[in-house]
């Protein structure tokens, strides 16, 4: 798969209307499923190496409108990986304590350790989306001089600087935006609403936020334009096709891990002798 087709180029202006919400690149669904199965197996292998080496960690950002498939992607893809090497966090509405700090403060509690993949189901990018749509900054305890016409560009720069800092300290970022169509979101929301077993996934705010659909699309485009960097790129997924989107994520993750190239720790000479001693001992006991 050519994952570069879905990567936002540095400095390129993003209009989500130009990016497909439905695409399987000419592949049949059974082909997608088969390739996804193989890619997940490869991802498991590389994740084991990352976890064993404990030198670098990866931060995965998942961002989207409601019902775009973030939760399902986490369950389908990352549940196959070693649990100790994963950390999943959802950053929702800031708490009273979090509002007393800078807007990136709460992110530190969600970051992975070396050897882990940290998954942010919603992320620090919430701080340049919802507050902008609903004019929420004035309700936060911020100094008036920080709420001006440059606040969003300033936050973009701060986020880029933070992600560069993390990358330079061994924690690269990779970011996925689930580009779902309004029609497909309607279908998925209705399914949640009509199916009693799925009602728990539904929130009335999911429907209410649709009133701001076009505004969200514009703000997402602005966010993707200003925060896709060489050290922390965005990939835009055709989220109407759930399985194909998962395949893109899995392929990008494998490529990233191959670039990191983690290695399994080697046993030293003295430890090898001790290991062989216990191998011989246990084999004798087995006889």
C-alpha cells in the first residue's frame, strides 16, 4: 500500500472536500481483510520488539467527528498487541483541576513510557477544535491578553513545538484523522439510536454537534494544514470504509516501527552460560 497518498504534505492547505471519505483503492473487501490480517501479525512482531527494547515510545493520535470509527479501530487493531506495551487515553472535556493548568498539562499523564504505544482517543487537538466552534475560551480562566486573533495560530505553533520536543526525546507522534461523510455518520448514529444494545454508545451531543458540521470541517482543515509536520505527520483516512481505514493505520504503524527498527535485547556471554546451565537442568528433569 502507498500510504503517502493519505499523508498530509508539510505546508499543503487541506480542504477536506478534496479528500475521499470512501475508497478501497480497487480492492475487494475480502482482499482488504486478508491484507489487514497479515499486517496486524507484522505489527505484533514489531510492537514486541519495541516493548522489549524499551528505548522509544510512540504516540498515536486519533481525531474525528463522532461515530467515525476511532473506538472500533482501537479495539480491532491494538487489542492484538501486548497489553503491557499499550496505553489508551481519552481526553474529554477538561476537568476543574486541568483548567487550572496550561492546556497541554493534562497530556503528560497520557503519554507512553519507553517501550509503549500510547493511543490518544481524542487528544490535545481538542483544544483547537471545540473551544473554537463554541467560543469556549472566554469561559476558561485565561488572561484576557491570551484570547486574541492569534490564539489558534499560537496554539498550533505550541503543539508543533511540543511534538518536536517529544520526538527529539524518543517519542515520535503519528496522527490519524477519520474523514467521515455526513451521510455515513447519519447511518451509524441511527444504528446506535435504534439498536438497544448500542444505545450506550450514543450521546445526544453527537446529534447536536452535527448542527456545526461545516464549521467543524473548516476547522479540521485548518488544524491539519498547520500541524502536519515531518516529525508528527497527519494521515487522512477514508473513514466511510472502516476496514480499509484500519488497514491504512496498520500499514503506517508497521512502516514507522520499521523505521525505528527496535531490536530484541541480546543475552550477554555470562548470561548465555547461565541460560544453557538451566536449559540442561530442566531437560534432565524432564527426562
